[in-house]
C-alpha cells in the first residue's frame, strides 16, 4: 500500500502539463480610423464605398473592372471618402469580399451613416480622437 502511494505521488509530481492557450490580439496593427474597443479585427467592411480593409497586411480591397484589388491606399475615385467618419463593420472571417453581395445587402442600411461604431463607451480606453487630419484614403 505504501509502495503504491509512493508511485502515485512520484507520478503526480513528475507529470508535465501540456495545455496551450492561444490568444490573438492585433491592437497595434489596427488603423487609427478603426472603431475602438476591439482586441482583434481581421477585416473592416466600408459600406459607403463597398470596399474592405484587411488589418494584418494594412491593405484595402476593392473591386476594379470585376477584379478584387489589394492596395495600400484607396483609388482616386474614393478621394472624398473620409475613413474617420464613414461607418465600418468588423468582419472576422476569411476573405469576406468573396461573399460581397451578402455583405452589400446586409449592411446597405449603414450606407451614408457617419461615425465609428464601438465608441459609445465612457471608458477612456475607448475614447474617440478627433484630430487625425483628413483621413482620406490612407490606411494609417
């Protein structure tokens, strides 16, 4: 009995835990014009212009002659679009632009709506900062 108890104690003290925890946070790579309060964002959908912003690579994705274009800034046809005041939808799933018609219909009611969603929190960590320049068409 004592021998069996000793084996259990030795086994328990030498057992190594292999649990893993994976946490994805991309706070540092989110653009200043993005809505506050999100620890992780993969894409923003911009309903006003029907374009996307891919946070990990800091690139806009927009349609041009039937092809999806990846670029560091928006094309000149969107020069009057203000990234700070335009409505943004957070999408955390792969390649949402491949389901563009779904998002276009789902978020049509937000076209023309001004303001960053997610900033309605009185906590300073979610404060909206107003002086970002004109914010027109640049990722950061």
